[in-house]
């Protein structure tokens, strides 16, 4: 059942190209338009929504953080992302014009379920993004967009995360398509680009041996930091979460711009710091800033592990370890940049003798609040 892999997690990491392709199947076409009739929320509700609120936990929350960048960019509708466990306790402002998106692999996470119930009580429309057919969260939502990752067995979420991202991009692009924005051309181009993501993830997976080797060399360390900017920031958070839950290491993700506001004090000789570098194309100002961040931490002794796009030469002089990912549109980069961090965490867990599929103290589906 593990298909020749030692762990379900390894199998599920390897299944990601297919999971991504399956989640796109029947929803995008080559001409760059989307068919999401299955989202049964009427077009006028989507057009009139004046706010999007995303609720989720853990890894699904990180997918939500990335979705915010996409939704606000392509639709110009304000989007908030909140941990489901915090949401209803602060009496959030919700009404009929609020579109709530609840993201959950299992569809049974109690915090997320309670958040969506609260949202519906206030009259908001709820769209679930879920991987489990017929589970409670989609049943209690107004509409559902299923991710087609297939069953995820390992406690640490991998392929479900990538498909949550795909579903979030689809929703963001669809909202843009339905509402009409000045980004219509960009939307069509990105819809077409989504078709090549599965192949890009495949290429990342083919180049992971140096990442595994690097992970093994860090097995005795206690701390690893992760930095990112823009959509790379939630990727950094996700990389850190994977490392905590699997390797039981102290791992933290920061927005690279926050370094100087405190975390840079943590940098000491030999500290491994993973930096997720945005594409030098597009928002190049972010790229230049992160290159300076890498220089700053390296000057203070950090061992820099740099995840950067193929052809990005500016990072080479400052990278102790360079992990290449294929060129992708800026907003889609998390689909490729997350994969090496999953492999890294999985290999570190193995090197430290941890149980990969069943980390201590964790359950696959958290049905208590
Ligand atoms: C991390 C992980 C958890 C889940 C979280 C939400 O690898 O698996 O953080 O992402 O418990 O679970 P779902 O998506 O089932 O609501």
C-alpha cells in the first residue's frame, strides 16, 4: 500500500504531480478559461461579495495565506486570512456580502467547522476547499471545490497542501473571471501556466538528492530558520511547520523584512537558514531585497540554504547550498518552492530516527476544539 516507499509521506510527496494535474482536470482549458460550475454559488453573489475571509488551521492556513496574495491581486477584493481557532472568538464582521472560504484536507477539523458555522449564522456564504468527499465541512457549506489529492495517510500534509493551493488559485482566478478585472489577460495567461505546474513539480522531485544529503548533514542541529517574502513568506512558515512536526526541531518562519526588527539577533555562527527567494522577474524589487537579506545573515555567520528559480544568478555568491526550482509565475511559485522543504523535513525526521508518518502527539484529523 506504500507503493514501494518506506513511508506514506514519501509516496504522497511523489504523488504531487498527479495530485496537481487531477485537481486541474476538467476545470481549466487550453484557451485560458475556467469552468467551475461545480461552485454553485450564483455569479451575482460572487460579483457582489465585498470581502473574502479565509479560515483554516495548520498547513491549510498556510495555503490560505498564499491565496490572499492571489485573490487580492487578481480580484482587488479585500481578503483576510484567519486561524479558524481564533476566528469566532473575536466576533468577526460578517454579512451576506462576505464570501468565507474554509480550507480543510480532512473536512472534519473542529476549529474550522466551528468557524464556518459561525460565519453562516451571520449570513455569510461559505465555500469549502476540501479533499474528503462527503465530510462534515463540505456538507455544512454552501458550496465545495474538492481537491483531488486522493487519500492522504501521513499525518504531515504534503500533496493535500499543493492541491489546496491549486484550488485557491482556481477560486481566485474564477472570481477575477466572473467579476471582470483589469487583469483579464494575466488571468488567462496564468490559467494556461497552471497546466505546466505538474511537470514543474515533477522536475523538482527529480533533483532532490542533494536536499536529502543536506538534511542528513543537519541532523544534529537544534534550530533551523526559514525566511521568505511575498508568497514565499507562507512557504517559509510551511517549511518550518513541517520541520517542527516531523523532525521535532525548533523551526521558525519569518518574513525576511522583519529580520531587522528582531529575529536577526538569533543569527549565530553556523545556524542553518532556509531562504525562499522570489522570482527576479515580475516583482524584482522583492528579489533584490531578499538578496540583501541573505547577505546580511551570511555576514553574521548563517549557513544559507537558498531556494531560488533556475537562472537566478544573483543569489549564487551568497548561497552555501542552492536549491533550484523551475521558473514559474510569481504567484504560483509556492507550488514548486514548497516541495524541497517537504523533502528536507522528511529526510531530517528519518535521519533523527523519528516516526515519519505518525509524529508524536499528533493526529491526522483534529476533531476537538
Ligand atoms: C500539518 C498538518 C496540520 C493540518 C491541520 C488542518 O502537516 O497536517 O497542520 O494541516 O490540522 O487539517 P485539515 O486540513 O484536515 O483541516
